[in-house]
C-alpha cells in the first residue's frame, strides 16, 4: 500500500501521501476556525486576521501588495474575511475527503503564494515556511492524491468504467479534477 500504484494513465502514490493530504486538510480546517467570523480578537471579527494584515502592511514585501491591503482589503475587511474563511474551509474539505484534489492542490498553491507575498517580510516568520506549505499542494494536485483514501478514487473508478461517449461533458470535467 505504501508504493506507487497505477491508476489509468497516472501513477498514484500509496497510503503515506493519502494520510499526509488528510493531515494537511486538518491544518486548513484549524486555520479556518482560528479566523472564523464568530472569533473576535482585539475588537475585530475573523480572529487574528486583522492583526496579521496590519503586520504585513508594516513590513511590506511588495509595494503593490501593500497598496492592495491598505486600499482594498482593509476597507472591505468583512468581505475578504468571509472569502478567506470559506476558501480555507473548501481546501480543508478537498484535502480531508480527497475530493477534487487537483483543484484543491492548485487552489491551495495559489492561496499560499498569496499569503507568502504579504508574510515573507514579517519579522519572526520563517522564510522556508512558505515553500513547505506550497510544495505539498503541488504534489497533491500533480499526483492526484485524492485517489488514495479519497472520494476522487470512487469518482475516477465510476467514470472510467463508464463508456466515454456516455460520460458527457460533466463527467469529463470531473475526471480532470478527480
């Protein structure tokens, strides 16, 4: 079970990557719940998010990103707080359940690049943290890690067993992300 197993035209890693993907999903769930709309820190909803954005603004990595945070993000903090919370919940669901992990891995990669753009220069942040959070998600997407201990495995089997002409456009789309 810990070896690479052929599945269609892809090689799918075994149990270890499936467990790692699930643990990564639990990390996203924890992070989302720390910044949930009902968590108030220093008078602001969404937990420690407001304070983190202030740190990113105080220690800019890129001028354009700092301008975005000041002029767009903070004035619309409630909207972006909800979007961040929902994004991290969606990533948690994708990784915990192995559901559309290609999409989850790609989205998670972009999500971490976004966070790294602001957090890279914040004092006390470990620079290598960002690579350690980005690279596994690329691996999850590329290896289709949801096909081990995940719903993607069930979707893939059902769609591959069906005749291609009966699969339809939605089936083809699901196969692309499962």
